[in-house]
C-alpha cells in the first residue's frame, strides 16, 4: 500500500515492487527496480526517506526517521535482509544488512559494507567502506574477505530477478497514488509535525 501523508505523496521509480501488505507512506522516494517485500513499514511522516535504485527491503523491515533531525538514506543496490530496523541512518551504495539488525540515528555505513545478522549499530556509529561490522553493540571487525564481498554483491541482482518473477505472476508494478493538490516534502519546506 502506498499512501500520501499531509499531501506528500511517495515518489516511485520504474518497475518497483511494493508488496500489498507493505506500507510506504509520506515523504519517501524509491528508485527504479527496487523492491519492498511483505509486511515492511517505510514511514516518511516526520522526515524524509530515500531508497536508491535496485535496492531490496525484505520482509518485516521497518524504516523510520527522527522528526526534523535524522532522515534515512539508503543507497543504490543496498540489501536489507528480513526484519531489519533502520532509524535515521545512512547506508551507502551496495551495503548488505543481515537479518534482524538495528541501525540507529546518525549512523553511517560505508559503501559495500556487510553488517552481520543480529547486530546493533549505536547512534552515530561510522563504518568505513567494504568492512565487516558485527555485534550487539556492533564494532568494525575487518575488511571483507572475497567470499563476503561475493555474498554482498550477490543478493541485490537476485532480488531484481525475484520481483520480475512476481510481476510475471501477475503482481502489480507499484504506482504512487494520485491526489488533488499534492505538496512538496520536508526538504522543500513542509513543516515538521
Ligand atoms: C557475517 C557472516 C557472513 C559471517 O561471516 P564469516 O566470514 O563467517 O565471519 P567471520 O567468522 O570471519 O567473523 C569475523 C568476526 O565477526 C564475528 N561475527 C560474524 N558474524 C557475526 C554475527 N552474526 N554476530 C556477531 N558477530 C559475528 C565473529 O565472531 C568474528 O569476531 P572476532 O573477529 O571478534 O572473533 C554471517 O554471520 C552473517 O551475518 N551473514 C548474513 C546472513 C544474512 O542475513 N543473509 C541475508 C539473507 S537474504
């Protein structure tokens, strides 16, 4: 389901999949060929959320923001495995976040990182590019091995194939709702609630 909030309508690129049980609301942008799977919440009601192209947000993920302070920014070719919680953080291009991880306000995960399953990234945590980050709370462990890089780089292309298989099976391509008098988002001056 894709819904406007206070007149701000999510912006959705070409051939995006949004499962019917997912909620995408408000000041959210999703780039082309990305997919948002079953029971996800992407709630852009008190700040903005950007999801790049060819990204996948797997089942049960929750993406939110902090009012007026921390948007959430997800780069191209990012994979969020099942049950990831993102709040007011930035993930650069090509990051893989393992299942059931939580990433908090102001954290920045560099390009191509692997965040191990079940990790907690504290507020303001910084991960250099192409490193393994793991633990509760998380620390930077080491540079990725070739096998870990392969894992990170293998998932997003697979999810492009998966969402295309769903389209072939009759699931609809995502379309933003049309509403009268749509409004620009928070970055363009919409007041924070
Ligand atoms: C990270 C992962 C790939 C393991 O990789 P690995 O090559 O076996 O890791 P290593 O054995 O080199 O571990 C390196 C360090 O990270 C730690 N570590 C690895 N996985 C960890 C995890 N999930 N939680 C906490 N620490 C972890 C190890 O204990 C080790 O710590 P140390 O150096 O202090 O001893 C795996 O744990 C993981 O999280 N996979 C992602 C699964 C997933 O969500 N897939 C998506 C499906 S769509």
